[in-house]
């Protein structure tokens, strides 16, 4: 997952845009881990345009719908 990708929360749904990444100390991984900052565009459990940090395991990429775009 990269900055600019559209994602959804695996359990709660909604649609968001990854707007940043940061490295944090995590007790789960017992070391450094990456968290993604997501700006929620469409979610019923948070206010629109709110920024929340998530571990990538809780997010999944939206499928590309425009098949005419060249691959990255």
C-alpha cells in the first residue's frame, strides 16, 4: 500500500485515502512497525475528512475500476 491508494477498513467498511506513513514502536511486533494515515471519505463511524492511523493489516485496497490506466 502506498500514499494515494484508496482503501477500506476490513471490518468496518468505508472508503479512505492513504495520506501518509509513519514508523512507530509497537508492542505487537516488539519493535518498529509502519502505520498508515487514512483520510476517511465515506465512513459511518467517523466524521468525514478525519485522519486516523492504522496498521496495514486492518486495511485492504479497493479494486481498480478503470482498466484503461497503465500499470504502475
